[in-house]
C-alpha cells in the first residue's frame, strides 16, 4: 500500500499495490507541469486509488485529447496522471509519496527531450 499527500497536506491518498512499473518521463509537458527535468511516476491500478482527504482540492487539467493531470489547487503539487487510452491504470507521482518506495525506476520515457543539464555536469 502506497500512501501520499500534497505539499500543503490538504490532499492525501492511498494506492493499493502492486506497482506495475515506475518511470521518469522527460516529455516537455511533464517538464512544464512539474517545473523540473521530469515527472516521475508509479503506475498502479486506478481501482486501487483512494483519495483519503481533500478530494475537493484535486483539480484536473486535460493536457491532451486523452490525458489528464491532477494537482492540488491550493499548493500546486502534481499528484496523478491518467489516460483514457488505459482507463484501468493511473500514475501517481513518486515525489508525493509518504511511504518508502524502494523499487528501482527502470523506465525512461521521452529520453530524446531529456534536458542537457541532466545529469550533473561535474559530479563530486
Ligand atoms: Zn496541497
Ligand atoms: Zn511526460
């Protein structure tokens, strides 16, 4: 069972396992929405996702004809990504998890638009 919440705490959720996959998505829409190099997600069964608190704060933005991105309207935390092309699945953002997530992130999506400023140019 994964448990997560947004930055302001208005929204909390649980996602029943198992996690089918975890991915870093470097598409330009994820970069814009997250304000970061990627969106990072765990792909779970939509039927197992429960908004435990703050459902009124969860707002969706349709970023394409098939995909919706959910965020907290109070603090802006990105929470979920879902597509009508796979209605039985939903992706939860790893950064909002409060429970440990120790599985490896093994998938990179849209690596062709990965920013040149990743990884560190001068590690150490
Ligand atoms: Zn919030
Ligand atoms: Zn993306």
